[in-house]
C-alpha cells in the first residue's frame, strides 16, 4: 500500500480511544508545565498556553510552513470578536514571547523521562537498559542577540570561524528506540563534558551508557558507577591511556586499573580513589584499526567479551538519531527560525518534543508489528504524520486533539518496515575533500 493510500484509508480514532493518548502527553503534564513555571495567567489571554505549546510543536513538524500557516492548520485561534477566524502574525509572536522557553523545557523533561526510560527498560540487554550519550551542534539564525548569547567557532587563522551562531548540545538517548531521555544545550564555548555532567544523574538503576572517547574523564566514569545501583559505562579507550593489568579474564580480555592522578584527586570536591578498576577488551573488526574497550562490567561470565563488543557499536544509534533530527525533521535548513535567544531555546525544546512524539508512535507501531523500533522508517513515518496532520486539519481540529488522531497511524506505520540491517556492510570514517575552483597547493612531505 502506498503512502497516499495509507493516508486516504485512515479512519479517525473513536473518542473513547483518547485515553490511550494520555499515555503519551497527558493533558495534566501540559497544565503542570504552565503552572509550575509561572505562566498560568496566559490561559486567560486570547491564545491559551496549551495552544501556544502545540504551535511550537507544529513549527517543528511542519518546517516548510510559515508560523501563521501552522497556526491556521492547527486551528490556533480564539476569536476576540464575531467573525474573526484567525490570529494576526504579531499576536502569534507575542504569544510565543509570553510563553517563553521554560514551559517547553518542563514539558520535554517530563515526557522524555517517562517515554525513554520505559522504552529502554523494555529493550534491555542482559537486564540493563541501554543508553548512548554524545554531543552535537546546531546553527541558529544570524542575529546580534544570538551571536552574543551563543557565539560560535572563532577560526584558527587558516580556517574561517562559524558563519552562524551555534549552540552546543549533549543528548542522552535510549539506544534501541532513539527516544531522547535528556538533553542539555548552551553556548558554543561550553564543553560537551560540562553539559554531560548534568545528565549522569538521569541514568536509572540497572542501566549501561555507551559514550564517546571524549567522555573518558575518570570523574565522569566514577559519577556513573557510584550513583544508582548497578549503573555501568562502556567506552573506547584513548590511545594515550595506559591502564595497569591486574588479572587475565580470557582471550584479549583482562581486568585493569587506571591510576587517578594526585592533581585530579585534589581538584575534585568529592573523595576519589587512587585508581579505578575496569575491564579492558581488545578487538579488531575487518577493515578497521585494532581498538580497546573499557567498561565497568567486570563479570566476564555474565557479560561475555564478544557480546560487549557487539553492544558497543550500538553507540552509533545516537548518530542516526542526530541525523533524523537535523537532516529530516529540520529538512537540512541552514538554521532554525528564531532570532532571539529565548525563541531559540523555546524552539529547540519544541523540536526535541516533536521528535520524541514521532518516535514514541514508531515504537508503538513496531511493537504491534513484532519488530525492533529501529526497523520502522523515520523518514516515511515523519512524512505520513505530516501528511495526516494536513488532512486532519480540514475540517480544523483543536490543537490538543490533533495528537489524539496520531494513534490511528500505528496501523500504517507497521507497513513502513525497513529491511534488517546487514552486519557485513562496512562504512569506515573518512574526511571528504572540500571541492574548490582553485588549484590545491600540495606540500611534498618526507617519507615516514
């Protein structure tokens, strides 16, 4: 069945099924987001806060539409007088300014912690919920306020700096469903390790987080392992790391100890041991350089080395998640819309919330189809949801009722299955040569 046929054949959800949607975004959560952040008075205005929240989410889902058209499609209007059918663009801008970014952040954090942790627990590995953590950057509109608030790369003399103001973000993601569990972002100059430090506390017990080599600071590893019960980490070792062997556990598998420098112990406010005990697993994939994995999973019988190697490569799921957001949800646009720092923060939280809303629907469809959530095509699912949103906007529905009808998409998302991934495919990381109309000046280097 084609996409158009799937949309044409969609039947609206019966009112009694709305209770199922409450498992996604409970209307109480929206009310809490408004009240807890001090914006309850907005509900007495022409544009209530809940409608403005859905407007921000709609802006993320319909990137190619103007804000005024998004409002029209969502029926975001409370006529002030008889015969008024829509809201002026200036009123939409003012409503967004009054709402601010805090209610959007509150709503994202509330929904993300519920959806992602539930999903990670349902798709566990050896009884451990699997998470991935990594950083990225997002360009924002070129305005003096955004440059002042977020900054960008300054360049290094031979390479120009950022053409746009840029925010730096770090996300904690349920690796097997791509649902975001937590996100921190800030100015470009803020380090990823600094942002990640605010996310470690969100890891639940009985979990493992797969991180990039950039996050191998002993302070962070101890923060993960000494938090909730049975929290673990998995990371690829840096070349300069020299752990001390303690015990042989198997082929290319040993128990090691990484010394903690006196300076690090003195600079940390919390007591730190003289050394951190971990497990080192050496491996080599065909076509790639040899590597060493470090992990806090010390039981070699319960957690076999080969299975840990396979698990580590699920870290790339977060890279696929970033691609889904930046390439497909944002349609590869140079930057997001908002020209003020508050608008940028509000819009980013709306984008993250919209992404999770699509992903949670895909997970439900995958469950009904009996496959993993990553077997559902995000590109086709997003296209189907966008098309259905346009279809359901005639006759117009209240914004809060639009997501109610997304429940009906599960039947059709089940038809959008991706083929199983081919494990034999290899894609080594390479750097593309930048195309230029000018000749390159090749420097002849002496042989090594």
